[in-house]
């Protein structure tokens, strides 16, 4: 099957997959709310109102208030900005760096491959969350530091994918033919190798987004996220957990926001993976 035909088939499968419509719709709403936070949020996320402490949902406060009388909905909307910014930026860094490392390692072979892939294996040897805590403690908890840290931690995922695809692709006849006629290596990588790496990298990106957001929320819960008064989903849970016996809303809503966002990204990633699976290219 040709590349355009395969792409058309993948597009058709994506368009007919209910996971794309449901999860994609949920993510569109979350992203739109984050981008339009100043206009969507009914209140300022940091304005306190002592008389309204731990108030239940109402017309004034649609999701209730926290222990300082701050509107939960407004804090969740602004918190989405942090989670999505960290998640998307970190995954872009991981995808770019990991694809470069994996592609160069797979194509060059020899000592270059050994050095690069041993670095990748070294990062993979440690649990991502534990390593993130260790790095953030020493590097810092500012937003750029957090983005770079998570990006480097997820870089090996993309490096392994790119490395495997490069090893398989560079043995194909058209790559050998390009090398035989003297095509420069950068041109071969750009025109022959990277197109083969693109599809699995896109799938890995869609799956890694949910994990990156969950990791950021976990770090914020431990106080290792962006410093106050910046609202983040993890910090909202951490600050309000001790008041949940008096008002469960303070924990339910941010936990639900994290769960829905992560689940939507994971299910959307599954849909993209199934659509781009070459074994399904001839079905239908």
C-alpha cells in the first residue's frame, strides 16, 4: 500500500473511531478553557473570601470554594494552563531530543550507538517519578526547570522508538541504494529514515502527554511544582486534602480534572496507535 493510501486509511479510521470524538472533544474543552482562562474563570484564582470558606457548589461558585474561600473552578481553569504547558512542552523536548538521539545512534552504529544508547538505558534504569524528585530538588521548581526535567526524563522513550525504527529502515533496499549512489547521510536521514520514525513518534507523543501531566501533578502535590501562588492541580489537592472531611469538593474536582485529562490523552493515544498500525492498513 502506498504512503498516501495508507495515510488516507489512517485518517478514515481516526475519523470513525468514537475515542477520537469523545476524548478529542474533552481535550478541546480543557485546552480552550486554559487558553481563555481570564474570560472563562468566574473569579480570580487567588482572591480569598473568608465568609465563603469551603462553600458548596452554587451559582456564585459553580464548584464550591476551598479553605481560603477561593473559587475552585477558577483555580482549576488556571491550573490547566500549568499542567498543559508543562506536559506539552516537556513532550516536545523529549520527542525532539529522543528522536535525534535514537536516529543518530541507529544510523551511525559502532561507538556512537553504544555511548548514546547506554545513556538512554541509564535514565531508564531509574523510576521516572523518583528521578524527577531528585533532579527537581537540585535544579529548582521554576516552570522552565520543571519542563526541562520532565522532558529529559521522557527522552529515552522516544530514543528507543527512533532507534528501533532506524535499525529496521536503514537495511531496506531504497536506503541501501541511496547510500550506494553517494547520497549524503543528512539527506538519507531526512528523506528516508525520519518519515519511518514519524508515525511511532506521534503515537508515543500522544501517550506520553498524559504521563507528563500526571508526573507534574505528582510533583506539585509534594510541593515540588511551580511555587505559590501559582495554582496547579497537584497543589490544589495537597493544600485542601486536610479539609476533605468538611467538604469533599475541594479534592474531588481537581482529582477528577487530572483523571479526565490523563484518560483522554491515553485513549486518544490508543486510537492514534490503532489507526497508524500497519497491520490494519489493509483492513476495511
